[in-house]
């Protein structure tokens, strides 16, 4: 076991130093965040950013999220506004990404933003990435650590499964607690959710004290990463399923089928946050077990259920 994972490291002072060294040298480091694992590089350096697009097989038209330590750091590169302040104070560090205008003279490389004048910024909560961000003098461009269109990794071993030894340094920070990608909200104009997450519309409306639009269609370049074919586990996924076909892996909520082999519960007690945190893990598990197809029962469309439905709908477009 140990040998096949020779590029996965537990976090300590030595590995903190090694991670920073690698980032300074322009190498990709795979890091845990509370949402999913990411591939990190210096967001100011074109050559480094280029490596990410290449490794992921990601279209250059799909911009990356830039990760900062705090408000002071982000203010160097980004125009902040009142809605941002309110949401930052409530939810950050945490699983939410803000689309804001780039400042004139910002050092963020244009490859990161796919030449847009806006930037996606996030303040991750996981202690590993925070302790790195605290030490370095540049923000991290960091997409999810999966090949383009496949499922985001939620453990260090998942990252290894995606890229094997093509990454020198994968930091093990345990299983991601949130388990799906951050909420993306555009704050450049009237606030608009571009990618639903566990910080949902209702929570955001409560803080901003107004109705929030949701725009997760795939028109033009709203959130260019929100392509229809995305989050695919690599086998067909059927949603809103009522009856098991006898062969496929069946994903559901609850504990009704707990002793049946082909049944996988997202949450025994119908907790939708828990369900979100198990979704990608269970997708990978099912694929590993060799199933040829996934059926998923209807998931309530509220709270984190909205984000789950968004991801499984995209997965079903495979
Ligand atoms: O939870 C997360 O957000 C994870 C962790 C690693 O932080 N990262 C992540 O990154 O999910 P990625 O690259 O897989 O997804 C970024 C999303 C894409 O849908 C992209 O199109 C969108 O953010 N995005 C980035 N910059 C944007 C911009 N300027 N305008 C609109 N959408 C943007
Ligand atoms: Mg991604």
C-alpha cells in the first residue's frame, strides 16, 4: 500500500515547508479543502497556471478559482463591494466562491481568468490550505483535482486515482467534510448563484435580505465550467428512479435497504448535508466495484438537495 502512494504525504511542519517550496518552484501541489481536493499553483505565474490546464485537460475558456487567506490579501487584486463584505463576514472562511471585478493592476494572470475582467475568489476553511495560504505571498489558483468533466476527489487517494504519479506532492488532509464544490455566486451586479452548493440560496438571502437569482443554465460564459457534461463518474447515471432494475448500483436516502448489496445510502437519517458529503465518495466506490450503471432515487430539492440535484443531473448527461 505504502509504495503505491509514495506521493501522498501527511501534513506536518516539514511538509508545509516542502509544499511552499514546490509552489515557489512552479510545481502543482494537490491540497485538501473542506469541499473537495484541489490542484494548487501560484495564481500570478503564467507557466504554473498553464500546467494545471494541461494536467486536467481543461479548456482554456474555463477560468479557475483564486484562493486567498483573508480580506486584506484579496483587496490587493479585487474590487470588493458591500454584498461581498456581508457574505464574507458570515461565511468565510468557508465553501463559497465570489465572482468580483478584477482590480486594475491586479497581478492575477490572465490565463487564470480566461481573459475575463472578473475573478472567482474563495477563502477555504481547511486547516492545511489555510496554513499554506498564511505563509505565502501569492494566492492559489486551484481547480478541483480531477480530470476535466470527471467527479471531484474527496480524499487524497481519489486524487492519486485521477493522476497517479503525475503529481509529486499530494497532501493528505482526510476526507473532505463538505464533499461537493463550493457555491459560486456572481456579485458583480445583482447577486446571482451560478453553481449551487451547501451554502444555499435561502442562507444567502437571509444575509443579503433580498431575493437571489439562480442562473445555472449553460448559456454563454456565465460560469463557463458549468458545462452540461460534467461531474461524470464514467458510467451511465439515471435520476428520479423508483424501482431497482436488479443489476445497477442504486443510490437513495434513508436506511430501508441497508442489508442489500447493490444499495448505497447517501444518508441513513435523510440529512442532505451528509448526503452531499457522501455523493462523490459513493460514485467512486460504485465505479470501483465494477457496476455498469447507477440509478438514483428522487432527492428532495431543498437545502443541499438543490446542489445534489444539480450535480446528479449533470452526471446523468454522460
Ligand atoms: O470547492 C471548490 O470551489 C473547489 C475547491 C478546490 O476550492 N474548486 C473548484 O474549482 O470547484 P473548479 O475549477 O472545479 O470550478 C470553478 C468554477 C467553474 O465552474 C468556473 O467556470 C467558475 O468556477 N468560474 C471561475 N472563474 C469564473 C468567473 N470569472 N466567472 C464565472 N465563473 C467562474
Ligand atoms: Mg471542477
